[in-house]
């Protein structure tokens, strides 16, 4: 079991590793966008979105 754990990853990680699109926009940036529109702070999502920008995701 331990050896098989090395090969486990989420579909989002696999998509990004292959150079494809991921669900990042819909699951992170969209929340930040809606928060701004509705006046609801989303500090954690904002940090994650900034991290994604730095990583090119």
C-alpha cells in the first residue's frame, strides 16, 4: 500500500502536469470574483489564487 501512495494525485494535479486546463479557475478564482461582487471577503481563496498566479495555473 505504501508504495502505491507515491502515484496518487488529484485530477487537477494531473491536468496541470500535462499542461492542460484545470478546475482552478472555477474552484478558486470564481469564488474570489463572487466574493468581490457580493462584498464578502475571501482571504484564503485570494491567497490561493495569488499562489496559482505565481505558479502559472
